[in-house]
C-alpha cells in the first residue's frame, strides 16, 4: 500500500467520520421504528412481525416505482 499525503488522509478521515454518523442515524431510526411498531401492534392487537412485513412489502413496492 502506498503512503497517503495529508489531503488523502483527511479525505479518508472525513469519509470514515461521515460513515459513522450515517450508521448511527440509521441505528437510531431503526430503534425508533421498532418501538413504534411494537406500540402500534400492541394497540391493534396484532403481531409486530405482521406490521414489519407490511412495511417491508410497501418499501419494496415503492423502490420498484423509483427504478
């Protein structure tokens, strides 16, 4: 592996820091969604897995529309 100059090192550091922030945001949002699904499932007396499956199907449908 070659030696990186200071600009390249800065780009790598920035990219890693940005990636960490994005992954933390995704984790936080996923946890929030999980809590919401659990709460709504309890309220409606359905299994959380059913709501998660509906979300997954709807997301796939939406993804196909945007291709």
